[in-house]
């Protein structure tokens, strides 16, 4: 019987003896932080228009399903920037080749496993599954950075999952290494260890006597294998299951902000972000938005009974019957944050965007708008295109109104309004 394949992203680092104390970062006063953060933005940075395409594959026979597979590519829509356009095209070509090969192999493995189980009189726990999604963290004239979220099930008790960052210089198309962005390895290691200890003081890796986290960070950063993305306000590192924690602990994330660690970032503008931004959020992952002392870490999750949002130390449960949530957070020029959750609303039987104000004492839903980032017909199941919001002042969405000013499926130019809700430009 074929054994469960362990994803390369989930390899454990070895334990070492001897405890090393974890330093705790000290936060400055809010006014000082805001002023410092503003100095690490660049108004000359241009936003790059992107779309994503999700494709589906299915295999099975009269006995039942064998494999369900879904993967995502990314497309650059603008003019100019030939180097990054070429790099993205090459990435897509490789992704499609990998998907084709993986689908063929997994379908064959599923067929073999089912045959062996039927011969032994045991049930087949299929179908096998493969998913590869993309979350765009940043897309502008300096950097294109996105997170690949991968998961698979090939039999056994549970599947495997993890994330992998992809980072490109938008001017040259070069795929960036971590040392390109943060060349001071020792300082970077110390900062990651300190921030992990500050963000997760109760994590098992903080138990007395354990140096798993410290040793793993040092090894993975030194070897250049740690997963990371370059975000609008800093760099985020991702530690997949089994790296510094168990499968049940999930993925640990830690963000080092430009404003708090300016000495760590290389020249050529890697330590600066756009004046405003929009960034996609992977459900359940922690995303740190600013250096406010009020714990500006955001987590979004959803199920058929509602959407849960934690931000600024406050958690709300928005009761609504939804599925397929796609969260995007935007920051406007005065540093206010709003959350857009594109989702299929079961009660309305249509896709909508739920808008949340993150600037109140606790997150609050301030509107449900008949819009979606889906750019292709809902009925097109095997291939779907999605708009990516990169510029809060000018982005595309699709109308889902059934009766009103804009007909269903109308493509609309939009912007973030003064109250955080989406406004139609045309």
C-alpha cells in the first residue's frame, strides 16, 4: 500500500541542546510609530494590474471519483514592464506543466490505491485532492510578490498543506532571493526569533529548554529555504506545519516591518512600500498590517455559518451563510484599514462583497455590496478568472445586481470610498 507522501515544505528541523532566551521587541509610542511608518512609503510607486485564473481537473469512472485538482496562475494586464510580464508568463507555463504532470501521477496513484483496497476488502478513502491557490501580497513597479497555498490528500489520516512565497523584482523580472532583500543574515535571524517570541508567547516552541524555533530559524534563513513574501509594509515569513510546530498548530507567520527594521533591508527600494495598498489575505493565516501597539494582526476565516475576524485584539463573528471567501485588506492614505470579503452568499444566491471597518473599537460589517471580483461567468466551472485589487483608487469588479443601475455581469471600475465602501467610478 502506498504510504502518505510528506510535502517538502513540512520537513522538521533537528532539535539542539541548550536553551537560548528569546528577546522581546519593544514598541514605541503610537505617534512616533506612525511618523516612522510614513517615511517608508514612496508615492512614486505604480500599481500593476493583475488577474488570476483558477483551473479545475477531475478524474474518475463509473465506480466513483479518483482525483479533484485545482490550480491557479497569474496574469499581468498592463503595458510596459516587459521583464516582469515575461517572468510571470514563464511562471505560468511551469505551473501548468507541473499541474499536468501531478494530475496524471495522482490519478494513477489513486487508481492503484483503490484497486489494492478493493482487493483487500477495505474502503477507499478517496478521492485524492490537489489544490494550489495564489494570494497576491504586492504588485507594483518595485515588486511582485505572492503566496502559493498548496495542499494535497493522497490517502491516510489527513492530507498535507503549506505555503511558499514567490517574489520578483518588477523592473528586471528577476526572482528575488531573501539575501537580495535582507542581506544582513545575522540581524535578520535575530529579528525573526524575537518577533516570533513576541507574537506567540504561549506557543509550545517557547517552552523552557526548547531551542527548536531558534535553531530552525537560523538554519532555514542561513540556507535560504525559509518561505517569505515582500509585503506593502514589510517582509513576512511563513513556517509551515512540522517546521517549528505540530500539524495541529498550523502555519506560524511573522512580519518584520520596514519602519521597525530599516537596517535589515537592501537598497534599490526593497525597504519601501506604496503610499496606499491592497493585499490579499489567506484565510486562517495571521497578517500583520502596521506597527501600532494595538496588535494590528488580522485573521479572517469563514464557514457556512459566518465569517470570523480578529483584529486589534478584538474578535467578531459575523453570522451569515457564505462559502468560498476571498478576503482583501486595503489601506488608504490616512492609514485607515478596510476589509473586503468576496464570497458566495447562500441566502442571496449570488456573490457579494461584505465590507468591514477595521478602524473601530472592534471590526464591524458596514455593508454588503452586489459586487464580486469574479471576472468570468459563474457557470464556467472548470476555469474562472478573478480581478486582483492592487490599487485602492482604481480597480475592477463585476456587478451582481439583479435589478438596479448596473446590469448583472457588468464590468465596473471602482475605488475605495471615503467611508471605506466600494464606489463605482464608471
